[in-house]
């Protein structure tokens, strides 16, 4: 893809004074949403105060409602045993975090057996099974509201991850995460047990109280053990991680390839880890603002560039030591968007 995409930028101080700037940006974009619109977001794991809240996305939802388009807020259930792993507690979580007061229904997207035809993809992915949330797949357009933050397995998370991993059902998430966690380095491990306390599936355990072992049948590759280990004793299969990122880009592509879609990235409460963690990690920098586009690759690239310019370093690479390029490169390669963009301040 050779085109250059437009990305609209609102500084956080301006957004706080005048949230209607979101409307100004959205009305500059040529892409029009079609009903029913799936508003794909992340309702935030309880205990993690960095994730988006209803009041943050309210101006964007207000714009959608004013378009007189039928829509719904949505996400898929998680693989692990947190508060968003089943529909009942997921809905309660969304309500607790202020998403039930926005004037749209909330639908937790269900498992689905739809068979995607993955033509024109790199060979390795032509037969990739794709399991996306049913209501997301059936929606006629996607309005994707994403929090930008770091991630222990992806380096960072933004629109592409929100679409691809976030759009996958638990069955799809298992396919995406498969085999990313490697061995324990026993020369480093102090058997402190932090990894076992934080593992959502009880896949990592103290064997005989003395040695840490991983049950790969139970492991969902979420990376929580990697993030909490003070000794950096849990290896990641770097090659499999790249594949995981690429597969996530393919899932994102499958979700939006035939649909109009709009993206808002919120660059606030920028921290090192994912919003699925049930604790609040310290902020790495000041709140920057909001980026808006109809291109998920461009909006993510612009988010990274803004963060890196402001922090004076490749921030997420520094803190997470994970190459985040594969998801962007794959997104660009399969025509999901472009890393070339023009930034316009609103
Ligand atoms: S958190 Fe790290 S050091 Fe502690 S038990 Fe687990 S692998 Fe070992
Ligand atoms: S990646 Fe680590 S924390 Fe996550 S399921 Fe596997 S062993 Fe448990």
C-alpha cells in the first residue's frame, strides 16, 4: 500500500477543555460508518485504573449517537480467569467502569463458527483458523476505541491489538497466543512464587515446593509471569512472539477488511503493561492526547512516534524489550493500512 493516511491529533489539555474536538476530527474523515456499528473497546480489568473508562470515551459515543446510527459497545471474553472471562461478570465490569451510561447497549461477542476465506495472504497464514466474536463479525462497520500502553508480549498495544486479539473469542485467542512462553532459567529463578501467584490459569507452579514448572497445556501465553518475574527468569520464544503478532494482524484484517472503520487511540495513563492485568502499573509519562484516523496501522504508528518523540527514546522497546514491528509490518503487508501518515492538529 503506497498511500499516506491522515491522522488527526488532539492534545490532552485541549481535549479536556473541549472534548467536542473529537467531533471536528471525525467529521474531517471521509470514511462513513454504516449500521449496525460495533464499538470495539476494552472495558478494563477491575484493579487496573489505567484502562479506559466510560467517561473518557463519552464524547466519541456522543458523536456516534448524533449520527443516528444503530450501534453497540462490545468486547470478547478473555481466556483467563479474571472478571472479563464470562459474559455475566464482563457486563458487570463494563457497568462498573461507566460504559452502561453512554446510551448504547453492551454486547459481549459470542463464539462463532464462521469460516473465513484467507486468500491473498502469505502462505503461512492461508489456513489460519479465525475465530472472531460473532456480533463483531456481523456488524457492518467498526468504531475502535483503544488505550495505548505497553505490553509484555507485543511491546505495545493500540488499535491493531484491540481489533485482532481483542476481537478474537477465547478459542481464537488460544490460537494467537500458542507457544509464546519458553523455558525457566533455573540459574536466575529464586523460587519467589510471584509468577505462580499471578498466573491466571494455574499453569505455572512450584513443583514439590522447590522448583518452578510450566504446564504448557494450561498456559495461554498471556505473559503475566514474564511481566512480574523480578529475575527475568522466564524466557519468551521470540520467533513465536513474532508469529503471534503477525497472526494478530491477520485477525484484525479479517475483522475489518470489508467494513468501513474508524479508530481513536487514547494516549493517556501510558504504562508498561496491558489493561488485562488486575493491578495499576505506574505511568511512564504525562498524558499526551488522542489520535483519530480511518487507518489502524497509521494510528498505531503515529501513537508510537508521538510517545517516542515526547519521551526521547523508543519507550516500549526500552521497557519491554520486545520488538513491536511485526504487527505493524504485517498489517501494512496485507493491506490493512500504512505506516505513512500525515498528522493534522485539531
Ligand atoms: S517470578 Fe521469576 S524468580 Fe520468582 S519463582 Fe517465578 S520464575 Fe522464579
Ligand atoms: S504466560 Fe505465564 S502467567 Fe500466563 S498462563 Fe502461561 S504460565 Fe501462566
